[in-house]
């Protein structure tokens, strides 16, 4: 870190930005978020009070976090939360950091079910971001969310309770549908592992080294877990229900084909994200 100590918030942000330049794709944003975290100020206040003094304790903490960011730790893990669908989701190493493209999966579902009261099953909930977002955006929905990781479910439980969705969201320790309550659901939604093991080295270092691999990888083509789910899903979707899956742009078409085989005659579509990449599969089984 610097040979001199910056005196103000603005100077500290600039020093951190320079340290992260060439390492992070968003050095200024990272520096600002870390500064917000150590000062307790929001985004507008950090800018408005840029000339305010930064005390030695907070400065030291900021520089420590910046060095950890420079070493590859995700900002969300460093500050302990991530914005997702208008909510602040607690995050740590027990689950993946929620991604913007997953917000688009949620939006696809909400567009279909807004104003309704669907029974929703979410598989592979991780830290509960999707379940909480659906509870927030579909206040009449009832959601059962499961994960095979006890650690991830503990984080999900924290989020569900902290955000006030305890009456809407039920959490289940389950490998896919294995331990779910009996019955069918209007919606099945999942962001399951979809990265092929051979693609490990192509991932960003922060993902390779810091995020849980069992939430990322699923066999040679990345679709092993989805294939297992599709063996169970036909018996678990209500008449007229809809399934929503997130996947990678390299296996979206293949996943769509698997879904068509599992649901002959259903309307299956592959959707692009904001970057124009094929990343979501939607399957409508027809009118209820």
C-alpha cells in the first residue's frame, strides 16, 4: 500500500483504486464499496464527504481489505453482503456470490407469475438469494427452497429471517427433490452447478480460489446435476406449471434439448441475458 498515508476519504479511495487497477475489472467501484464498508457511509455520503478525514484505524482496515481484494477475494465476501433484486443478501464462503444474470432468471419467473400465488420449489438455493427475491417480488407465493449443503442452508436461514420472509419461505436440507415434502409445484426454479470440470482454469481466479466448487461444477459437460433434476421434475411440476433454469452460454442449447426430452410437447425456450448470452431455459407445461 502507499508510502504516504492519505488523509481524506477521497484520497483513500483513489489509493485503493490505483492498487486494484489491472487486477480488478472494476477498481473504482471496488475501492468505493470497501470504503463504504469501513466507514459505514452509503455511496452518496462517501462522495459527498470525500474531504472528510479518515482516521488511522479505518485507513488500516481499508488497506487490509484492499490487499485481500488484490489477492483475489470477491468484494462481496470482504464486505459480507451483495445487492440482489433490491435486497441486501448476506454472503460468505458458504455459498456463491449472487450474480446479475441470476436476477434475470428471477425476473423471467416474476414476469409470468406477478399477482398470482404460486407454490414454488427452488433447488440448490445456496445462500437463499433467489428464494428471498421471489418472496419479495411475489408476496403471495409460497416457496420451498432446498440445498444439499448444511452450511449453505445456515446462510440461507440467516437471510430468510433477517429479511422477514420466514412465513413465506421454508428451507429443506435436500439433494434436489429427495427430501422435499410430497406434492407438486407451480414453479420449479434452479440455478444448479453448470460448469464443466475441464473449464476450471478458464474461470476468474477469484472464483477458482474462493467460491465453493460443489456449487459450480457438474461433470464433463456441466449438466450432470440438471440431468438428475430432470429425472425427478416431471413428477413434481403441477399441471400447467413452469420451470426456469440458469445455465452457461456454452450448454444452454444442450440443456434445452434435455428439457424437451423430459417434457415432450412442452413449450421450451432459451433466453439471453443482458449481455446477449444464452443463459436461461424456460419450460411451460401448458395451461393449468
